């Protein structure tokens, strides 16, 4: 491939003399790639502890667990494809500043991951006994493997949701946050589970149930951060412009990049003014609380209209001069 690129005469021509490190791009690659690699490493270490707990049940459970894990790999690969798509398309739209597409991208990827988890996971549960026969003909091994399939594959869609939400955060440029949440929710929680609850009832089921519980908790935290990130207003430093528009209607939402938010931007504001075309609404809200000559204006803009319009509702805020 390298030789072909060197011989290429067009835009794809590769000149080895111009190869080098670009500091800004390198730092971005490290910022996103290093946490993801560290997360995979820690996951492997936690799996060693889980495998050690499984080994305590004997060779039959170990064989059944290994067979079930192989089947789970096919389901995970299908769901993970949409998690990778979430990274690709969210980062693409962020780079193009098409923030209105972020919501649709994440929801579509979530829907695809959920459908894949339900279809493949449900199919693995329904046909689990037959599928496990490909790995062993021992009835005890098949029974042990099916116990894992029933718990893991039956709830595997939760893993798809968790990975898709984490991937969407990475696509938005946040790599450390999903790493920390995943490590605490999926790794640390399982280790604590093994050290506490599992010790009270040492059965394979109590070990396997830690997986869906960790998926639910981790996905819930990711969803909270995702909501803050792509379902709220896109705000940059207030002193970079004199107004923030809250754009209503599908296809006109704006989103937030938390890394660019100046949480102390109110210090740069003289006051906040609410502009409204409807004079009666302004008087109804009590005109004595309306501030004029504001540095910072918040108003509602609908569609392609040039003016400020009302939607028959308003929120009242007490502002101190």
C-alpha cells in the first residue's frame, strides 16, 4: 500500500520526506486513544478476577462458561458495530458544526444496537441449547453454559446501550469521562460485587447477574452526561457574542460542548433582558422587571422568522441589578 501511495501522482501521493509529527493532531490522538486503551487494559484485569471466581465452581461450569462466552462474542460484535458508528458520525457532525444532527445520530445508533441485542440475544436464549451443542455434547456443560446465556444474552441490549452512549461521548471529544464512568461502573462495581454480595451467595447466577446490573448503572450515568452534552443549548463564551438564541423546532436544536462552556460567563454580563414582540405579555409578566440596554439577550426564534415570537408561554426570572 505504501509503495502504491508513493507512486500515486494525484491527491493521494505520499511523500516520505514530509512525514512528521503534528503536535496538535498528536495530542488529540493521545487524548482520545490513550483513555480508550487504558480502559480496555483495566477491563482485562477485572475479567481475570471474574474468571477466577468462575473457576471455583469446577471444570463443568468453566467449560459451559467458555462456550457461552464464544456465542456472546457474535452478539457483541453486531452491537459494537453501531457503537463505532456512533463515534464516527458524532465526530463527523461535530467537525462540520452540524449540531442539529447529533440527536438523530445517537438515537439511530441506539435503536440499531437495541434491535441487534434483542434479535441476536433473544435468538441465543431461545436456541441456546442447540447452539451450545456445537461446543460440547455433555449435558452438564450445556446446562452450565445455558445459565450464562440466559442471564447475559437475555440482557445484552443493555451492554449495547452502554457502549453506544460511551462512544457518542468520545465522538464529541470527551474520552476521559466515558473511561472513568465505564471503569467505575463496569469494573469496580463488579469487583465490589464479587467481594461482597457474591460471597453471601456463591452461585454462578449471582456472579453473572453483576453484568446487567453494571450495564444499567453505567448506561444511566452515560445517558446523564449525554443529555447534558447534546440535548442542551450550545453555549460558548458569552463575551464572544451579544446574544444566545434558543431555537425551537425539530432540525433547529442547538447543542452544548461542555469543554467550551465558560461557567463564569455571567460575570461579563450587565444584565439579562427578555425580548418579546407581544406587549401584552410583557405587561402581564410585570414590566417593571424588564431590563433595557442588556448585554446578554435570550429570546425564542422559530424557524426562519426574522423577528422574536412567543409560544404562549414564558418563564419569569428575578434579576438583580
